[in-house]
């Protein structure tokens, strides 16, 4: 028996939404990973991809059963197949209806949740992922097409399922990625994949997992935007911009990070200026920059490193200045990652169930005390010949356990004073990119500076962009002229809430509220959204970056997949009620 995979496009009349209390009739939505794609192309009403799944045993019988084949184009046949996949099936002598799960978002968080749920559920689940992009799993980060944009950690750390830690390595070897990407290995032999290759792995993994799902289970890709929600009979009803209505026994918010946007001193109207790139993650956004253009890169984190790497590869000749307020840059990986032998006593990170580091266990719940304890431990490691990354990673991996214990005022103190330093050590640079940028810096092709932007004037007399800035260390003001300005200030954690009509609709109903830190959504210990009264709602969950205010650092592949693994038993109990 072969898997049948139907890809269909339906062009019909959309349903016009009339906003009532808590509902929004909108034409676009910022749903984290959904927004940038929606702004690039109109979403066709009802455009979707559906996979219907045979039994696991049948799927495993031969290679032909592991590959999708296109169904007939007959709409009636497609609809019948879809009903069969999402309907009931015999179980212990009875008929069990599929549990309906709607995931808003289609990036890594959404893909990882769908995959782990399909694998773990002992009952049929019908999963719908609302994501306007063509490919599931890629989101903002892994939609990158540039060959210089790489994962910032080695391949081994990118585990989707703790029970199958080697599946990425198996895919990479089977797809020939190690042969086609000659620059992927560091001096220590560790593989730093191109982000586009990791995105292709996620898309392929989801497709294969859908074809091996248990009887009655299904996965549907709804290429649209979620814009409104109600709960008429206990189940959620999600409405898309194309007019579809999806019922959900479990609603999962996997909206990821909001796309980058301009911050002061930029003005809102600057986003439309042809020489100002507000979103550097937009594919092809650098193509129009001439090699002799004066370029200012605002921000000096990993995104800036990507942008500079791309411009250097294209033989950029003119001024290339990178500024940030403190002049901090991503720290390098440990020496054994870069080529040195691993020191005696080095312990690999434990991500999925790490202990709270011993150097923090007796410390008071104050950021200052934690910071001092970490610095002491880093000095101890250095004296013992161990890299500072060992002690830092022990803290990083246990953040989800200790951050929730902090009072809100201590969390806010960290966000104001220490977050930029934490990020510089936390988000390390791919060694091949770092080496190329530092070579260019030593030859004068690129310059880094600590400076604060005071004002931006896009209509300078020479047709360029006049930028007023102040040297952070000396306080000396300066006026500089550029042809292009690229915004690499990072992600605004609050933007996904402020500009997201779907999340605001949930909040208007009283089903969702902002975390007290202002970073993301307020959730319980199992990622249940807290309603306006602070009550957990087991059938409404938020995962990944939107939970940063509660868990501190649910960012990056192993930390998101670990979070999903920890909450999955509770999710399954909720669905099995």
C-alpha cells in the first residue's frame, strides 16, 4: 500500500469577516514566521497541502511505500481521502475520533511539536499547521538561501527528537550535503550546516513522518494566516484570512520570533526607503547593493555577521562600517570545536534534562549573585585548563529551571543590564564566517565600532543617508553619510504580540495575556496559556520563543525540542481526556 499525498489549490469565494468583540477582520497578520512571506506574496484562498497516511506497517514494507505519489486531481477523490485520514478508526473494538490539533505557525517550533506529537500519540491525531510559506519547518531562520548563512552551533546539537539524536546526521550523509558543502567543517572537524540545508531536512522529515503516522492520523499544511478565533462549543474555531474555519481540541501557538523591524531613532516611514533594509532576513535583500556603495550595518550580532559575510563574498569594495552601542560581537566556540584537543575534564552539554549547576545551587535569587557566581566558576575553569564555555553552558542549559524562580524585578534587571552580554556569549559565531570577517577587518575592508545612533536622515544632499551618531566610549558626536543602511539590531521580543491580530484576538477574549516581563506570553509550567485571571488553559499552549519571559531562553533547536519533550506527556493527557 502506497502513501497518497495530495497537493491541491482551491480558488473560491472567501468569507468576509465582520469583527465582533475580540475578533479582527484584517488583511495581514504578523504571526512570527508567517509575516514576511505574507508581505512578499498574496496568499491564495484555500491553498493547502495535505498528506493522508497509511498504517506504519504498510509504510515500512518497501522503499516505494516511503515516498509520496500524487493523487488524482479529482476534487471529490481528494476530499474523500482527507476525510478518511482525519476520521475515526477502530481501536479496542470501538471507534475513536481523531483529536484535532491546530498549530499556528510553521517554522521550527511548529514542525518539532507536530513531529514529536505524531510519534508519541497512541491515538489518532489530525494536525493542521497554519503557515503561508511553501515549506514547513523553515520559518525565518531556515528560509535563508545564502550559502554563507550557517547554523551557529555544530550539527550534533541540532536534535529534533531526544530518542533519535542521529537522524540529522543520517539525513546529511544520505543527501550528500557533506560533499556539496566543502566549507561546512571547522578545524576540529565539526559540521556547521548551511541554514538552508537544515531547513530542507526539516521539510523532508515532516513529509516522511506524515507518511509513517499511525492509522487515522494526518498532517495538513494550511497555506494561510490565522486572523480570528472563537470557542463556541468548548473547542477552538480558528478562522484564516482565506475564510477557512478549523476546529481544534488543542490550539498551539508556535509563532516563533517576529521578523526584524526598525527601532528608534529610525522612524516608521524609513522602512519604505529603498536604501534602508529593515528586515535583513528577507531573501535577496542585499542583491541591489552595489559593490562601491557605502554601507552601514546597525548591530553586531550573528545577523550582522551573516550580512557582512555575504557582502564580502560579493567583493564589496567601498566602506563597510558595523556599529552597535556596546561594540560587542559574538564570542567564538570552545577551542576543541575549532581544532584543539578536548581538555581533560571537559563535559559535553546536557540539554534535555540538565542539573542545576552546583555553583548556583546555594546562591540567592538575585541576578547580581548569579553573575558573580558564574564569573567565579569561569575563572576556576580557566585555572583548570577548561574553556569558559563549559561553565557558561552549564548555566545556559539549566536556565529553564532557574529563571522561573526569579522575582519579576530581577528578571527585568537582567534584561536591562546583562542580556546583551549574555547574548554575546550565548550565540556564538560559525567559525568559517568569523574567520572570513576577521581577515577582512585586519585588511581594512570592514570596520567595527561602538556607537549610538542619534538620528537618521534618508534625504541627504548627496542623495545618500545622513546618520548622526555618538562614540560610546568618548561621547564624541559624528555625522556620517552612507548609501545603504542595513538593520541588524536583532529581534524585538514584544513585536510579535503588538502587531499580531490573532494573538490580540485571544487576549480580547481573555484567553491570553502578556508575561509580566513584557517578553512573550504568560504561560504555566507545561506551557499552558494563562487567561486574564491567571488560570492555566490546558487546551491552549504556547511553545518556543513566545515563552521566553517565563523560561528565559527557549531559543534554538535543542532548547525548543527539549521544551516540547518535557511538556508532551501533559499534552497527551489533555488530548486523551
